[in-house]
């Protein structure tokens, strides 16, 4: 494991921990109004307050859970669908391959953002898990295409032919022979999907499409933009959430780079 991967995993583990314990360690109720209006960072309010006296540090802590839940749930669901469709299509071939490939192509051209905006407008009380599920439906197709291509290159390898000749069932060949050789590709696709889901969820919150009653980093940026925090010089209102987004995105990108270096022999040679 190289330094990039270790650093990325460390930052990701930190945000995951905050997502779990954020509500417990938050010093204030993130929605509670106070008397310190638009106060800069201080000992009482580490990240300052909003124009209604809400503690921004508490909002960042509590909002971490929504971001991480959407990213991880979407990553798991989209990766499962991409494996199910891509590996099955690539290994079976024939009519099954054509049908599943056509399904992937249909979902590949569906625009994610307009679809989620429509769903969110029809379901104004949509919770975090539902938003993650909708994002997953638009995020699995590209991974399925990649896994299909990789599986097609593996299905005629000697070890697969030997397993087939020994009478192994198809599902056992896929699970025990093909999937282990796709681990790096699957991991890279999972990380990329998490990045996509996190950024899309923050975008939806920032433009005010999803429910604003649940705190996340995008919601913080929405209220900061709506109340013209930049024009009032209240940099502390939007900088902490922006830094968290940048740090999480960087951590996931570092993990992805590390996986690429591990899976690609050419990159390993260059690094050496």
C-alpha cells in the first residue's frame, strides 16, 4: 500500500468517524438559533455562526453523515448492479450479452441530474437513502461497460477453460475465477461512484432541490449563498464546508490513484 492510498484511507476514515459520532459531539443543535448573529470563529463557536445565530461547526459535524451515507450507499448499490450486469453479459455472451449491453446503453445516456431533480420534486420528503438509490440507478452503467470488457478478456483464459472443463458450474466460475481478477477494477469503480454521488448530492442540496430540513455540506452552502454570505464578508459560513468537500474529494481521488497504480503494471514501473 503506497502513501497516496494510506493518506486517502486515513482522511476517509476520519470523515466516516465524524459521520458516526457527529451528532453526539456537536456542541449545539445545528438548527437552534442564538443571540450571536453572524459572529466570526471564536472559542464559543469554532466555525462562527450564521445570521440567525446557528453554530456552523455543529452543522458541519451533523451534515457529514448525510454526505457519507449517500456516497457509500450509492457506491454499494451501483457497484453491485455494475457487477451483476457487466460480468454476466461479458461471461455469457450471445443474446444475454446483447440484451444486457442494450440495457447498459439506455441507462448510460440518461442524464442523472435532471432525473433526480424530477424525482425530488415529485417526492419533496425524499430521504437520504432514496436520493442515494436514485443516483445509483444512473451511476452503474459505465462501470458495467468496463466490467463487461474486462470479463470478455478473461473468459477464454486457461484457468477459466480448465474450470469449465472440470465441470464447474457457471456461477462458481464467475465467483471464484473471474471476480477475484476484477477486484482492482471493481474497487476503482466503487471509489469513482462514491465521488460522483457525493458531488451530485451536494449539488442538489446547493441548488435547493432536495429537502433542506436534513443537514449536509450542500445545505450549509445553500443557506450561505441564499443569505449572501460572501457579500457580507462572512467567509466562515461557507469556507469550512467547502474545505470538507475538497478534502473528501481529494481523499477519494488519492485512493483511486493508489488502486490504479496497484492494478496497472506500467504505473508500478513508473513509480519504481
